[in-house]
C-alpha cells in the first residue's frame, strides 16, 4: 500500500515566506495599538453562536453547592411552553433582583 501524502508537509511547502523584519523607523511611525479591543470585534474567520452574540463570559468561583442548586433549579423549572429554563436566564434574573435591591437600573433583555 502507498502512504497518503502528509497534509502538514504540503501546507508547509505552500506557506508564505516569513515577513521581513521592520526597520526602526517603521516601528516608531506606526500608531500604537489599543490595549483592549472592542468586545464586538471578532477576528476574521472565528464563529460566534447567535445565542452568544454581543455577550461576554465571566467566571466566578463559588462553592459547589451554588452550582448544584443552580443546575437543579434549571432542571426542575419550566417556562410556559414546558421547556427547561437555561441557567443563563436564571442567573440574569437573579442579577436583576440584586440590581433592584441596591437601586440600580434593571437590565432588560430583548423580548423578555
């Protein structure tokens, strides 16, 4: 049997040669890059699920009992059509209750 050609080898052969190193004047003439990109800007070719468009993720470290209770609540709670309520929506509702408690404006989601 003959071996299939390596995809990696063909990719390396067809890759463009490395870019030339810029001179010192080119480096200083270019405007400074902003430290943080706008959150809505996506790199070309990256896919974002429609349910995650214009949203950001935050990580919070909490004891496992919080996460277990949230999972159980999401599993047992149903909306008017009988579908399970996602944890994201439950957390958003909890944050709105927290904002109201401390007299901050409540965030209103699209059609809810």
